[in-house]
């Protein structure tokens, strides 16, 4: 509530006012250095989703200014020293523990500048307003001005920015008290000591609202979250108190587990006296610090693309209508790798938001670790120099200075559409939480903290002394807010929470009570042929690589004409293209996804003459959705988090993330654990994200073989005993290991045609991509066809003769089938091979039907090429065992348990693989 005391100020950085800064158009223009780099022509607007901020022009010095800079070289050196090193001599620490450093470079005498009374011409060197319009100051006046600008309570780092234009441009107290009284034994992670963060966000929302921004996407950790929810984001206090009293935040009839108070979110509309509101979406966060960052970026990007696609104003540029806002902790900002990865996405054309404002709430400590042990850099913000982001350091004890710092950061982002960092240096009044004792490890720091007043109290006294507000008025405001909280606390006893999901774009979808696995996803064959032809159609002037013409385009056209031998890449293109024709948008993202890791996809063609890029599926014809092919940087954690953010923004987008190899998702495990597998359960947020994870043992060694299917299955929420057919399965995600192109066709279409969204994890093929046996016909994708969770045996012949039933999943089927065909006379139809295509939800009833066919079977075996402690066996065993005939025990054939996924010795690998095949097809 004390945010209303803070007056709004502007701040100058030693430059002329913004109203004059951009007028000098008649002199040579500086364009950002990045714009001068060699441009590859496929970086152009015709590629859907390729969006970059508009280039900024900035006037160079006039000839007179350049001449003056040459004459006053010593003065130029002094000014540059302040700009590059002044931040090291600032008064930034509210606790006074960090002493102001003596910086020799800031001494004018170092450059031969002494006070003689003579005034020096500052034109083109130091742009500050001088009375009477004069452009001359004495050394004393210059030094004083530089001290005020660069060594005060706000400090700037911008000399590391390579773009000249950007360098030139730079040249709650009552709530926490109430909570401590009423809920003193609850870990609230309050904002006490950093209350000026409320000022920062309030000022930022106001600036956004007045500039025409209509959407803000906010990500932040636990500290200060409740303060911001209540004070700024209109979260009902009664809802918070209801939760604090041990109640759920959702209606009790919903199948949700909920989350702790420091992870709840809000999405209000705010107005700061403008015609239009600003809609602020705070996203849910897990306890894994900073994991929300890429989710915010992806959510914001998806919303921005929606606004862009539906905006009739052709002048609408990247970042005009939406802004990303990230709140960080100091120790996490420098310690968590997701920070670096997310920053690395910030200026990439298929990921950029057009600038995010980052606010580091710098408590000068991480849990119990002091800054000296928490980072190897001078500032916690130094990692942001990775993307040449400017940094504004500000002393959190001075709310007005904080508001100024925010105003500067906002203006920079508005002008250059790039990320900017505010290092808000504060302190933490309590320990890591309100129940923690911090003086065990920081006795000196907390001796100072416990003897000083709060920031709101200090500012209130200042306002009283200046006559802005009386003591009575301040007390009245506090009393009014305290009384309001008391009323809300009383109301919380009768409070009934409302569901906040499946609204807006998500209305019309349902929260399923049972997984739907059978759905007609077939398409008319004529449409399939049309889409398939369009998937490889290019203009005659477009120079396609001759090998693609011979080995990709011409073979695809023949397969489509024949209606047979449809390979995986073609089936995938048919699925995507038909969804596009139905109006869905698709985002295909990952490392090298345009071509495909195995050079199989070619969703984009690159002209061999111009390097222009063409995405054929965006030119099917007629009204259609758009396919965004986003070749990502070499990141998994941030990119997968980004795609999850895209997935929860709209159900009309099919987001697909493909790992280069299946096990590369390892580095993104936090996103899988805390968002993809549990987001709906915790927060009622559905996601239709598809993960394509190339999987299959082919002698590639320990790392490039396994998608670690077992890890996903361990995260799946399905019953172990499925012997009772009335048992309902409604898992949190679907895990599949398909063996035919038609199966992937139906899976991708099913993902969008259902009336709900679930994550889909696909153990996708490698060697099967070009295996002639692993093909499909167009008839298998025609109307009245669908995905088959179980593919029945087709090798044995008469089921009555079968003695052994092999249950398999994935690539090993083809290894077994090949060996089976070679030894069919001996086997004599006594072995059946049943393919389990969908592992979760486990297809119990389909398998019951298959098992019933083999009434004379005496052996039921799960066969896999993975090790016993990996693959699907541990998940399948109790479930399959529960539906086997009485007295039958599920046997296992596969590799023995191993710490690594597989051996790296080729001779051993071949021997193991041969033994699995032999054991499976002999001894019955």
C-alpha cells in the first residue's frame, strides 16, 4: 500500500533529454553493428515466425563535435572512465557493508586535467543541460556532474555493449506486519528488506500501460511473491488466508493436488488511468529457482504471435503490445544455468520477445552463502553481459531512485527491444524464511539489519519531513489496509475457491476423467495426396539441392501416387499438413529440426543460390494455419521450458520439441519434472506438448541409444493393478513407442483432435526412418482409422498353435520379425509377437483381448533390447502380470541390469543383441 507515496521522476544519464536525443537525422546515421554483419538471406520476414526487433538508427557526431573530441581527448578519457568504472564507486549497499571503492581512473589529474578556472567545451563529449544553453564547464563542474550521474545511488553498466547507438543512449510493509502477526509460523518468504521491489513493479506496470502495452507476462520465484500478489496483482487476501489455513486453492471436486502458497499465481487486468487495461499474467513457478524463466519467454512469445497474427495494424512491431518481466534472486541469477540459456534465446528470431525487463532482488546473500562464496564476478548481474544487456544498479533504500532506474530500463527496452537488467540491491530482514535464524552464519550483517528501520518507515519519515504526507495520513492508510486484511481473514472461513482453468482460448475443452485413446483421426486419401505433394512443392526459380530432388522429393511423389511405402517423414508431413489445413498452428522446435538430425524431414528448403528459406507446408493453399520451423540454439533446458510455455498459452498450437537424440532431454529434467509431468495436477494447466525423442539400440554406444523411457514412465500416474476393467486410467501424460509411420500420423493428429490436452512423449525412430519394412499405406491413414495402442500378432498364423507370446515395444520388433522370417520353418507358428505401441496409459483391455486369442500359450514374455533396469519393463511388469491367466508368470528377455544404457564395445553389443533375438525365438 505504501507504493502510492512514491513520486514519479525522470533521470538523465549524462545525455540530452529523450525528446531531443533522436532528432539529429541530417548527419551520418549509426546502425547497430549487428546489422552490419553478413546477413544470410533466409533471415527474412517471409519465413513464418522469423521476427526481429526493428533496427535503431542513431545520428553520429557532427563534424564539429568530432573535432572537439579530438581537441579534448583528455576530457573524453575522463568521461569514458566514469561511464565504464563509475559504478564501482557508487553508494549501492543499504547496509553499508560494501565500502565505496577508490577508483584512480576517476581522478582528472590522471589525464592532465587540473582546475584552472578555464571552461572546457563539452559538445559531443558530455551532453548535459547547462543554463543559458552554454556548452562549456569547468573541470570542477564537470567532475561534480559526472559524480552525480555515475556515482550516486543508481549506477550504470553499458560500455560492454557493442552497439554504438545503445552506448550513446546510456552515455510492502503493512502486509508483512499483518502476516507476521497472524501466520508467524508460516514460511512466507516475505519481501521485508526489499520492499522497493513493489515500487519497481508498480512503476513498470504503469509505464507499460501508458505506452500502449496490453500484455505483460511475469515470472518470479518465491521471495516476495505473496506481497506482489496481494499489493499489485489483485489476488484476494481471503483466498490466500483460505490456503494458509490448510485448504485447497481449487474446488475440492477437481482432480488436482495443488501447490504451496509460494507457487500460486494470478492474472489480473490493471489500469493506471489509461483507456485500455494491461493484462498481467503471473505464471506458476516450481521451487527450482529460475526454472520459470524460459516458460515465461515461451508463453509470452506464443501470446505475442497470436496478437501479431490477429492484429490488423501492419506497423505493429515485436514488443509493441507485450512485455516479458522476470524477477530473480541474486544467488540464483549467477548460479543457475537456466539464466544463461534463457538469455541466450533473447535475441534469436524465433524466440525473442522484443526485450525483457529483468529485476534482480539482490539480498546480498544466498540462503546462508555470502556473495564472496556465491559468484566469481564483481556483480551478480555480470552473466547478462553474455547478451550485452545493460545493467542498472540501484540502492533499494531509496524508492524514488528505484522508480528512476525502472524508467530508464523501460525506455531502453522500448527503444532497442532488447533485455535490460535492474540490479536492485537490498537486504533480507529474516533468514531464508521467517522461521530461519540467519545470525548463525551472518552475525555482523544481521546485527546491522536488526538495528535499522524498514524501508517503508524510512521513506514515510522522509515524506513527513518534506510535508508530502502527515503522520496522521500515513497511519490512516495503514489502519485502513490492516482493517481490510482483518475483514478478508474473517471472510476466508466461508471462502469457496473457483476454478480458473479452461477459460478464454481454452473454453470448450474439458478436464478428462478417463484417457481417450481411440479417436478417428483418418483423412480423405485425396487430401493426403494433395498435402503430400505440397510438402515438397517449390517454385521453379527456387534452386533445390540436387540430392534432395533425387532422394527426397521425387521418391515422395511416387509413394504418394502409389499410396504405398509411406515412410516416417512423409507420414509426419501428412499429419502436420492436414492439421494446418484444419486451421491449427504448429511450432516445430529443436536442434536442426528443419532438416532433421538424420536428414529425413526437410520441412524447410534452402535455395542453393540465395540461401532463402522456403517452408512448403505454409503454402498448401486456402485458409490454413502456419508452421513455424524454429531451429534452436544448442540448449535443452531453456528451449524445452520455452516450448512448454508455448503449449500452455493456447490449445490451438501444436508445439513439438525434438531432441537431437533421445537422451538429450537429460539436461531439461527440471522442466519435465516440475512442469510437463505435473503442471496439470498442481495448477490445472493443460499442455499438448509433444516430445520426439529418437530412441533405439543400434550400436551407437551409451549416450545416443536410449531416450530413457523408464524415467517418463516413472512419472506417469496410472494404477499398477489393472485386472479390474472398471479401473479408470487418466494419466498425466502419454508415453508411446510406435513402430509404423501410420501410427505417428495418428498420434500427432490425435494430439489436437481430442477435447483436452496431455503431453505426449514419443520414443521416435532412428534406423526405422528408412527401413523398408517400417512403412505404411495411405489406406492406413484414411477415414475410420486411428492410432492402435496394441498391434496384434501377424506372424504366427493359427493362434491355437502358439506356445509363446512375446510382448515387445519399438524397434526390436523388426529385428525379431526378420529373424522369425528366416527361421519360420523351425518356429512353425508357435511364437506370436504382440506390439505394445502405447505404454502409458497402459492398454490393458486391448492386451486382455490379445492374450485371450492364445488359449494354449504356456509362456508370456516381455522382450526388450534395453537393460532390465531401463526401458519399459519395470512399468509394464506389474500391469501385464495382473492380466495374465492364473498361474502364469511374466518372463523377461533382454539385457541384464547395467549402470549405463548399453555397452560401448561394438563386439559385446552385437553379441548381446544376437542373444536377445536367439533367446526370444528358441527354447519354447
